[in-house]
């Protein structure tokens, strides 16, 4: 089918303003064929969740449920969630006992029982493509794009949505992106890649993520990328004031006013690397400008007479990721923080899920007509 002026569509990038909000900027990546769709308005209602749409998704590499929660808020039902890590599976079951959580390696998982599912969604492991790692790509044992392509072939959903790190758009992976897109084209899908930022969708964090969407060719003309919110995200101080002041810290108000920007990207680390701290040296320096000690995590809020830069708790970091406070995390501090830090922010996931829902809803009406 004919594409929509994709060569003229800019990729949305993060540009620092007074509060690190983002706006349109010239494309930094020339491969415009990677992105055939315009950004468009979300076509659904409710701010805190919609009634179920009748659409279903099979989610892979579900982690702690950030993307799953966003899909649920958009009214899309999960037929199953596949995840290998034990604490993450426990987190999913703890918060949604009715979800069908399957603890299994994606390479050995067969999706043949899920034929007829509308969407395959998920967040494939980021280390193979992350600039924080060695960027081994296809040579990294954690690269699960081949498994994802196999599952799409088995299920033949109407749409696919996968999120990953910004590094996958680096020039070194251009051939691999084209390979992934070509495999989906052979299966009858129109693929596209887009770089977006969590702060575009109200998340108080500078968190760029690449989203891969593939829609069956007959539905493709109805899909649009979500438009950024016109409202700037809140600052770290605004978002965390009540939590940081929970134990009566006398300096909480002053700290809140000084922490007057959104958070830097929260780094969860991998199973091979990373612990309960806020990331490498550069990340910790960024946190220090907000009055946060990034060398570790705290078990609770500062006491009344505390007289230093505070450390964040897992709950505080989860709120900066867009999780609701009632969402619980299984495991100790390190395990819980890793789940939070590697999550896809629910409001971000909801925005994309809503546009997929709108696309497939239009397609249903067309088919019925």
C-alpha cells in the first residue's frame, strides 16, 4: 500500500527546555522509511482507564507490568503475560491475580494456543542495543527479536507493539532494523519505528524509548502515533514531596522547591550488571543537581533532623516511572528496584495502546460495513 509522506515525518526527540519538556525537533536519523506514520490524537476517552474494548493482547517480556498496566488502562485485555524472571512474575500475580502469567523463556515459548489474539505487545531486552552496554545486537544471547518474529508468525495478530532503548536506532543497527521490518512485511504487516519520550505523556522523567509497531496492511492507514500532551510533566519535587516528607523531614519543602526539573532516565540495570542505585556516574551527577544521592536507595523517607541529600525509596522511583502507589513489587530492594527501573511507564504505554485500539476499532467498522 501507499505510505503517507513518511519521508517528511520528523522523529520526535528530547530537547531540553526550562523543565526538560520535549518538543518537535529536526530528525537526527535519516532512515525515514522506518517511520511511515504521522503522530495523531488519541481517539479514546477516560483519563484513568476505559471500559474493556473487546481487544486482546499477548504480552511478552512483561516485567513488572508497566506496559501491561497501560494496556489495561486503555481497555485492552491480556490473554497471557510471558516473563522469565521470578520476582517479576510474582509482582504480576500479586497485583493482578486473575492474569494468566506464564514463567518461561521466550525462545522456548509456543504461542500457537493464542491464535486470534489482536495484539502482541511487550518490551524485549534492551542490553543488546543499549549504549550503556557493548551493543552486541544480534550477537547478544538476550536479543529476542527473532523469537518475537516467530510468535507473530504463529499467532498472526492484527498488530504488534514492542518497546526498546534509543540505541536500537543507531546507524550500526540499521541493517538489523531493516531485516526485522522485512520479516514483518513478508508476513503482511506495515512496520514502523519511532523515538518518543516518556515526558511527552506526563511521566516526570527524561526517558527516551523507541517503539516498534507493525499493523496488518489492511489496517495500516488507520494508525497514527500518539501526539504529546500539551501539559508539561510535574517536577521531581512536585511528584515526590508527600513521600519525602512522610517522616516529618524539616527540609522537605525546601528540597521539593529545589528539585524543580523532571528526573533523568531511571536505570534499572540488567541481571548481569546493576544494583540498587540510580545508575552510572553520569546519571548520579544528574540526580545530584536535583538534591538526590544516587549512590543507593533508602528504605524509608528521611527523618525529621536528616541533614544531607536524601536517597529515594523504591516507591518514590516507581512514582517517577508512572506507577500508581498501590502497585506492589515482589522481592528485596535490589530486585524491586530492577523491576521498576526496567519498566515501560504505564502512561506512555497507555498512549500507544489507545491509538492501536482506535486503529483496530476503525478497522472493525470498515470490515462490518
